[in-house]
């Protein structure tokens, strides 16, 4: 952490809190299981995703990709491609116009969304196996794909490191991890490890993963003259893509419009401006036609990075009552030679447990591979696998219940920063989960339950994910017809953004849901950051709340000026928004928005607001928590693992829409089950090439893999967040792989420390 | 490559495809040439089921087949499932009610697949988990039969609740 950050943190500690949100318990719409508003469009095929836009005179682009990891292109033959019918243009490094390298995605606080520092098409240098080396534009997609397949390049290879294992020794400590110290220590941890009743010391590995949203990345680019560009893009960061593409082409940021009303899943994979977007824009500019570049599934694997591999050591010692004495969590992740993202796997234990002495930190190493990026719960997903497996192993050493061991080390304040928790109900989450799962009837002994050819086991693990809030702008308008609209450029990839923000706006303004609308998914709307870090719901809610308050103040000012208004004498503190208007808090008299506006002769009142920096995060330790319980069966002969029961118990602030929230939690758990059992992006260590770039070979969970998943939640509002809520998109996946591994241990007596837990590891 | 002009019957309408490249898949013909973009392309190689449509009542992956092969067949897409008056098919209603989706990208394929699957099941067609007689739908039978439709958002629990509810009607 920088000195400046430390100073700010100590100042903020003594600043007074904001009063809790007035709507923290309000439940006309909030807290209710309202069906997704866009559900009818989604089940009838009317929802328009990027590749669905009908655009006249559309040309189609396709890409060719390098087949070496590092070196120079010595020749590239495009003649066969150019000779095919329908081909309009072929661009390679030999003829592509110059594009600027955009700024890299930072810590989420800027609009920069570049994904690689490598030049794209503007160089003969190759930085990863799969880098685009040619762009083909043709009249039809079939023609473009056929032509791209006929591009032939020769290379001069250079030495490089493509194997994670081989690069671990060269890992270095980065300056900071997401603004936090790369390593935190307290006390003499080696001493604490050596003098203890019980101790474990295990090394875990996790493989690379890909997001594999079912919608592949796609873009449609349309220029209006030389300076105005519209992009339909599968984006979870419309404002960032606009800024980044403006940088690439030297345009003003507000001359690039990015439209993304429906996005077919993102999970972090659509947060950056991956190179296909600029190539689509280039194709459109150079041909003078609107162009669609719909990436193939293989193409997505080649140019859109995924989760880093990791190697993590967990060493924990405890006294005979289970109190943690020494705690080490350290290891290495990978980034590429052309991007910077040291994934924060060492964050979970910094906030989870009391520890006498600790050393928690991480290093990063550079590979000649496609750039890595954030994927659902970056850091916490893989970090909790190692830490929570380690704690489970320690529980067996101590002959203690793994739930009791965790509760034994539940801290009163943040174990590293010392800050108070804003809202932490871990014990309650565990109690609810233990009850629902029937944990108490689980036998303590591993390898003690058998059903025919199957070993049965039950496992548990803690999940955790931070609360983030991003600076966000919103516009709220109330019209004379009694309707209201809120606007921000944020995105909807299936989290339920539109629905929950509509619930919020209606509740906030005292209007029925049918009279309010939430507009989003367009970079020309007031600024919202990336839909990431599980931050969007609260970030947008605060911006809407504050813009809404400005509108209400303006409406009240109109009423105050009006002799006939029952609100003439009212101050803002005296009134509340309800029953489609503004009313005295106590006496109840007041009038509707429509009445105020029509008497004032105005069509509407609107206001913009941009929220301040999230100071509350410096004062409080703010996190969500989960207790994940699972039961597996493991085939005694084949080693096949099946998950047959799941209970996820969550402590994530107030739940705003139970039906959609349960879907989010389950979605995270399901992706976690994939991570535990089947998912792995396989790199050929010799060539740095992905060997399984398809959904046939990268195995995401299917319907048959998923048991009933029960979800319970504490529903305890956080007094320091908008609406009392936390984001919930990522917490679901955390702790899942550990819960599965722990259940597999309980079933078989085998501790699997490398993901995925495939059959061979249990033979 | 010789181009072809032919007709497809989609959702009861006759569509003429003029001078079509023979490489055009049924999926691309439906989406790009008929403007029915409900069916989705998730992989273009038969691995995800997002492109599932019904042909003569049976579900197929429309990305894996050429449009030319389907002249004269009865093709039904997600756009053709609701009643003429716009009221939703029971499966569509149940998907909304049970939140059988998040992003909605896999949804047209899931629903078309479920229509085809229920017809197969009712006709007594066995699945890979059928042991002797075809067993009850809830549980392994349904899960096996719907495993060709991936949902990365992980709406599987809602999807099967929706299908079971619609099947019971
Ligand atoms: S698009 Fe046809 S199966 Fe994936
Ligand atoms: S709802 Fe998003 S893939 Fe199924």
C-alpha cells in the first residue's frame, strides 16, 4: 500500500459514518422475488445480442492466428486468400494502417481497458501463440472464414518461456496487488510453525481456466465519417471499450459509442477491449462498410485470455485447541510478457482468520502466452481452494470438526488491517448451513461411508469475496406524466441488473415499477465502470440514489415556490418520496410529481450525479462470506467423482431479489464445480498453444453434473453499503473447489492438491 | 462455387433463399438470411446446443447441418413457439417463472431442446441412463437428456424445474 493510501486510511478511520440507507429495510419491491423483466424477451428470441443486429450492407471479418509463441513473421502469403470470391480486403503487418497501443486495464478505477501491450497487426513480432496475424473482410462469413484459413505464414522463432512450471523459479514480487501490499507479515512465523500441536504444509496447483460464456465475443463496427464510430460489442464495460478504441484510433472518447444491451455472459472475459474490437473497427474503416467480426469459439481461446495458473503453499500450525499460531500462504501466478495482472490469490486469509504470526504474499512470473485476465472471483476462487483445503487437512491433524476449527479462529476485527468489519455474520452463515445440510450426522472418520461401488464423503469450506464500490454516474429524470427513468452506461450480462435497478428506482421514488425504466448498456449514458468485482449493483444504486435526491430537491423547490402547494413550507428533511409524489414525513400531506410538474409548466426535471470515492472501504473491512457444504460420491474402481448434494449458505448483506440472487449463487457454485472437477485450459508447454480450444474439449459442467443446489442466506443488511446490499456475482464460486476436494478426502482419504480432481488423481 | 436458390419452411412461413452459398449452415440461414436471430451460435461445432431448433418435431443442432438439406422440412425456431396471439408456450412461461436463465443466450436452444426432448420421452425413446423401461423424468432421465445444452450461467436447476412443471401440464 502506498504511503498516501496509508495516510488516507488513517484519516478516514476517524471520519463519521454516513447514515445507513433509508431503504435498508424497505420492501415494497426490494427484497422480493420479482421475475426478470427481460425474461419474456429472452424466452421468445427477441432479446437482441450483439451478433443479432440487422445492419444493412454488412461485410464480415475473420482472423488468422500465429502458430508460434514468440518470434518474427518472415513471410506471409495472402494471395490464395485474396483470390477467393467475395474477399474484399486482407490486412497483415505488411499493409495494416497504424493503430496505437491502448492503455492497459488498471485496477478498475480508470476507463482504460487495453488487454495487451503487444501491437496488433502493426508488427512482424509475435508475442503469443494465437496472436492475430491477418484480418480478412469478405461479403459473407463463409467467404471470410475460408479465406482466413488460406493465409500462410512462415516464422523465425525466438527462445521464450511458455511453461508455468519452468517459470516459477523466476517469479518476482510485484510492487502491489490491486493496490494492496504484495506480502504482509507479522511475528516470527517460522518459529510459530515449528512449535505447535499440529501443523500442515501443503502445496497446491490450479490450472488456467477460460470463461467460456456461451456467447462468443462479437463486434459490429460502423463508422460515420472519419471521426465517429459506433460499436455493437459483447462488452461488460461499454465506457472502457469506448475509451480504449478511441485511444487506438486517435479519436475523442465521446466519438466512440459502444452499445451492449444484452450480453450473453461475461464472467470477466468481456471486461477488457480484446483485440478483435479494434480489428473490427479497422476493417470497417478500411472497407467503408459496416463490418461484423463474430469470433469463433477457437478464436476466443486464442485471443481472449483467462484465469492464471497458480502454485500456492499453505502452511498452518495450531495449538491443541485449534488456535492458529503460524499461517503461511504464498505462491506464484503467471501473467504474460505483454500484460500486467498478478491475480490476487493471497487475499482471502488476510481477512478470514485470527492468526498469531503470518506471512501472506505472492509473486508473479511472465510467460509468452495470451494475456491473462480476471475471471469470476479472480484471486478468491483459487486462493480459497488452497487455504480452505489446508484448513481441512489441519482439522484432521487436530481431530477436530472442520467447522469448529474455523469458528475457533473467527476474528473480531480484520486480522491484517485491524479495521472493524462493516458486516460479518460468518457464524450465522455456518449455523444455517450446518442445519440445512445436516452436517452433524456426518461421521468424523474419512473413508467410512460406502454405497455399493461408491465411497461417500461430505466436505465444507469457507468462501469470501470483497465488497467493492466504483465511482459511477447516473441520470434520473421524473416526467410530468408521472414516470421516471434512470440511466447509466452499466451492463447486463444476466446478473439481473435491469430488474434490480428498476425495483430500486421504483422503491426510491415511491413509484410503481410499471412507471419506471432503467436504461443501460450504452457508453453514451452517464459513466459506469466495468461490471466486475461484484460491485455494479451497489455502485449504480448509490449513483441513482444521489441523482434521485437531486431531482427530488428540485421538485420540492418548485413546490416551495408555489402558493398552492401543500409542500410550500416543507424542507427536504421533512419529506419523503412515496405514493408517486412528495409527502410530509409526519403529517402525510403532499402531492404527486405530476401535479408539481404540471403546475410549474415543466415536462420533466432531471439531474446527473457522480458518486465519490469509496472511503467506506478504507474505514471498514468489507467482505461477503459463504459456507459451502457438499457431498460427493467417488467410484471405488474408476475414481469418478460425482457431486450429489450442495448447500451454499451466504452472508452477503441484504438480498434484493431472492429469486435472481439464488440463480447467481447457484451459477457461481456450478462454475466452481467445473473448476473442481473438469475445467482446465491445456497449454502445450513446448509451443504455448492451447490444445483444447473448444467446448467439446474444455469441459464446463452440463445438466447431468449438477445436483440440487440449496441456497440459504443470512440476509443481514450491511449498514455501510447502499441498500444494505453486497454484490453477489462472485462469492458463489469461492470455496467451492475446496469443499469438493475436502469431500473427496472425506470419501476416500486422499487429499488432492491439484485441480481439476480428475479420475487419474484418485486411482 | 455454384449458388443455390431454394425454399425453407420456418414457423409455417415459406422463405425463399436466393443465390445461397452451399456452405451456409441451417443456423446461419435462419439467422442471417431469414432474420430470425433467436437461435444462437455458441460454438458452431455441435458442442453447446445454443443453436437447437426443431425439424419435423425433432431437435437438431442447426450449426452442424447445411441449409440446403432442409428444403421441404418443417422447421420450428424459438420465434415459432408462442401462440399466434403472442401468449407464451408453457415451457417459455415456466422458464420465466423458474428463472431458468440468466443471460438468456442459451435459452432459445434450451427451450427448443426441451420441446424435442419431451416428445422423445413421451414416445418412449430411451436415453443413456435408461435401464430397461424408461423411468420417471425427474432426476437422471431429464438431466441426461438435457445435457447437450450448456448453460455457462449455471441455470440448470431452474431449467429442470421449468421443464418438469411444463411437462406436468
Ligand atoms: S452452436 Fe450449434 S451446438 Fe453450439
Ligand atoms: S443463461 Fe447464460 S448461458 Fe444459459
